[in-house]
C-alpha cells in the first residue's frame, strides 16, 4: 500500500520532530559536559559484524536482524544496535593510538524485526555512549551518571537503576555449571527458547519473561555469588562511585543483558509507569567485545537508551517539552505591491538572522493576522493600504498590543534590537 508506512516504523511530523531536536540538543550538551564525542557509524554493516559482536545466541542475531544480499552478493545487515559498529570503528581507525579512554556517543535509527507494540518498533532510535580503553570502575559509574543526568535534565523522577555484575570468563564457567545443575531436573518444563539456551547461554534463562520459567528459576544460583575476587572488587567500586555521584540503585541479581560480550557491570534504567516496555536504558561493561571482533583485548563500557520511550515517560509524569518558539516576526501585507515590499523585508530580516515568515497564499488581512497569532510571534509587521501610501511599516507588539509606525530602514533596526 503506497499510503501506509511499513509496520513498526514511524513518521515524526514537524511538531514532534521539534521535541526530538530538543532532546538531541540536551543529549549533546550533556555529552559535551562529560567529554564524550560523537561518532557517526553506517546504517548497514557486514552481517558478520553483528553475528560476532552481538553474539550468535542472542535474540537479535537469531531472529531480529534485517539481513539481505546486496547486488555484489555480500550479506549486509541494517544495524540492530550501535556498540558493534562503534567497536569496529575503534579497531578500523586504530583509536587505541589515541589518548585513552576514548569516549564516544552516537544517536540514530536501529532496526530489529520485533513484534511491534507500544514502545517497541522495528525502526527505533537509540542514543548510546561507549568508552573504550579503560577498565576503571569509575567509568562504569560515569556512564550511568551520564544517562541519569539526561533524564534528570528532562525533569523525570522516580527512575530506577538496576545493577548487577555478570562476572567474567574466569568466574562464569563455575556459575554456568551450577546453574545447569540446578535447572537439569526441570529442563523439560522450560519454554522452548530456554531449552535451547540451556547449553548455549544458560545465564539468559534467568532473564526469561515466561512465568513458568521464572517459577523454575526462582531459587537458582545467581552469578553474584560466584564472582571472582577481581569482579567482586570491581562491583564494590562501581557501587562506591555511584554513591559518590549521588545515584541510587538497586542490585538486581537476575539482571542479565541479552548480549554475549558483557562482563562485570550490567545495568538497566526502568520506569514502572510506562507498562510492559519499562526499560528505557540498558548497558554495561563488555571487556570481551574487541577480541570477539578479532582485535586486541580492550576494555569497554557503555549503554544505549531508547529515544521513543522517553516520550511516554514524559507524558506519564506530566512533563511537556517546550521547544523554542519558531518565529520572531510575521509579515502581514496587502496587494501585490505590499507583498513585494514584505518579501524584501523578509529577506532582509533573515539576513540579519531573524526568524521570519510571510503569507504566500494571498490571504485576507484578517486571515494573515490569524496566521501571525498561530505562529505566536512577538512582532507583526503590517503593510496595509495606508502604510503602502506612506512608505511605512506598522510594527505591532503582539504581547502588549502596542503599535508603532516606522520607515522601512528604521523597522529593520528596531526589530534587530528588539529580537536579539
Ligand atoms: P538494547 O540495545 O536491547 O540493550 O536496548 C537498549 C534500549 O533501547 C532499551 O532499553 C530500549 O529503551 C530501547 N529499545 C530496544 N529495542 C527497542 C525497540 N524495538 N523499540 C523501541 N525501543 C527499543
């Protein structure tokens, strides 16, 4: 159907886009304050990047990727997330030669073939940060602080930070064994997905949303109790730094990130009020990622937050985003001659950096005044029959309803001073 967009995608009309731009502006400001720098990664990559960098056993790779052969018979995938590409770019551009850590951020569309519902789309947008090159637990706390600073600047309250450690390749095998041992007798009662995970990725069974699986795993050993001394220390330090940053968190021993490359810190920010899709941000440390891409061991930590989910969160908390008013000046003019004068003024105003607009529909004076009201401008410049005859412009201050008549050249000076 040519008049319907594909399932799971959205059009953002100008009014909404202005809110997105405001959010993007706040994100950029915060990144500047935190010394994070923007990277722009491709919308598509070689499929193998995500198979290796996201992990073969993840839902994303198993069933959610938009993968196709291009005309050169290469397997291409629309990016389902940003971490793998960012890590690939770090390796490709030898960013390890830069002063470490390298602190990056990105924002843009991601693609996953999911079942669309409120807050879950097939094309959605993420803002994410990645810090490469440092295993300092202070960085784990810093990225969480960055996410929370953003939500706070929007005015959101009552967000929960859930925190866990998923260990490292040293401590995970023992836990994996203990977990498999625990689940063994109930293996057949688990959902088909979890039965598949039992051998490949049993940690993820703890994360399953199926009530039957949750019942079975209720008393299962969690990784937090099998951490090696290094992971224990790291977790303790992250918690200490979070305390110093004034960030409250809850340890959630069952929090497991869906991706294979995560080590140590895993976290999520959730907001209860928005229903099923309550996770608004997720991230953690992924010290194993670079090696899984064939690079040298390089620690990394980051998160991605869902941009679409910000809006229902704001709405439930009664927060209205007020993007700056669009226009400073609206020009109202009569007759062809007046319209031409208005056009000249319009161009002169814009050269001065003033946001201005005029009528292009040959509307009546009354309809043009109505349009000026709709734009909520502070000043309306009127060139009616009287003004045309005298070569003047009537300046109307829409807030005070005061009017002043001026010559054209004075009008420009007056508006420049008044607006800037
Ligand atoms: P993930 O990359 O799966 O860790 O997701 C990080 C964040 O992106 C989540 O917390 C959500 O806020 C958002 N997100 C993930 N998948 C979707 C989706 N299909 N639609 C909208 N937002 C999403």
